[in-house]
C-alpha cells in the first residue's frame, strides 16, 4: 500500500453540496473537489453506505460500474469522507495517456532523462501526496505499466524516470473501471496480482435503469443547473416529463440523462424544458430507419489475397457502427460491442479514417 497510515479514524463532517471544480493539469489529469450526490438517500443508498464504511481507512478501493454511472463523483465522495479530505484529489484518465508516457506521468522524470525533458517533473503520485490518487479506466493501462504500478502499491516506493533515488509518498489509491477485470485476468490482459491489490474493497455502482427512483431528483438537479446556466432562472421538469424520462432505459446512465436535460433546456430557449424533443434524439430509431442501408463500406480485398490487419479492423468497426447507428459510448454502443475504451476506439477510427457521423441515422 502506498499510503503510510492505515489506522481507522472517524469520517470528517457531514454531506456537502458544493459543485465540482476541475483544475486541469494536462495529459488527462485534473484535481477534483466534492460535489452533491443525488440519490444518496434512494437508489445509491447502499453504495454510499459502503463508501462511508471504507472511507476512514487507507485501503485501496475499486469502483466498478457502467460508463456514465457516477464513478468519479463517488470517488470524490470517498475522498471528502476520508482522513485525507484536506489533501489533493487527482483524477487520471488512464485511457487518455499514450503508453510511452505512462512512466513519466505516473512517477515523474528527471531533467535530461530523455529528449525534451528540460526540467524535473513531478508524477501523479507525488502530486497526490497527502491525498487521493484516482486512476479512472485503470483497465486501459498496458501490462508493462501494470507491473510498475503493482510495485508501487506493494512496496510504497518508486523512482522517477532517469532518477536513482527511491521516493516515498502517502497516497490513497482509488481505481475505477467499466470493464470486467475478472474476465480480463482470465484473458491475460490484466494482471491478477494487481487486481487483488487494487480490489481490496470493491464497490459496485448500479446502472441508472436499476434505480429508477433516482431519475426524478437527478433530472430536477440537472434542469435547475441548466436553467441557471442559460438564463439565470432554474428550470424544473413537470410530472408528465418525469414520466417520459422514467420510461427510457438510459444506456448512457446519469451522463446521458444530464445531456438529455441540458438539450431539453437549450431547445426550450432556457425558459422551459422540451423533454419530448430532447428524448427524440436519444431514443432508438424506428424499424424504417433501421432498415435503411448504411453508408457504403470500403470494397473487400480481392479473393486472391487476405485483408490486411487495418482493413479487417476497419471493416469490423464499420460493421459495429452500422449496427448501433453510429453511437460510440454507453451500453450497447460501438465501444461496448467491441470491448474497448471509447477513447481507444476513437483513436483507431481517426487513424483508419472512419467518420462515425456518417453512420448516424
């Protein structure tokens, strides 16, 4: 464990309701502060109870849940309820960092350690000293980086790239993923010893469709924020609009609900909500639309030769895009079908010249 202290303390303070603030540090890193947790007394009550139970300790915590289900918000809650609430909380999106920069980003580097290293740079662990390091999308770390992360968690020390001195910091590590790490361990794409280390205490976050009682308070919360942002006047959904929201399955979870409500506020000019119109952009298309021919796919290679790996990959991604009408994220989206992180998929699509918008119906 990286954190030096492991004794139990009482959780500081009561619930807070301060809006989140993100302070970008570059390369997918940001410092996070606490936010209101809507649903803490309803659909998320059991989750919040587990957070409160583990927060006073220093053990690593693994948050598991679908994309958009609120893992980052609950990581912030874990931090604010911990004995480290006065220290920094740094969020790192592991899927947004090029593999060749992982070591430098995690552990920092010394001046002159490689071309372009014009000065000493502190890594994520040093920046989070005294606080919490939140490794989001930890399943996207390459195997080599998993080995080095495991060493830090086991021994509590690390060395900057190009350095010779062992460094020690006091950091509580929280990780999150929407992937099935157990299956990844079986496949060999995630180290089982690292999974055991980061998963000392696991918190499962249910998708929004499994906690419909949270839809109304969440929609009300987002409507209020959207109205104030657009016109300075808080908005509120009607009972019929809430009924319409409850009928939708929310494959994109809370993140999708926030987007729909914000879109409804924009369509209403910031003076009312146009929930029906906003939901029209989110609902599955009719069978007529589904039957429409997808955009022309690149011609298959001649039968006398095998497709190149890029050709095969491009055809596979295009087929998946056509099946889900160009949707990338969320349950049932292209990234979900292909079993990859949305950021990784977008990078491959850019490299292969695939325009996802051409598959929107």
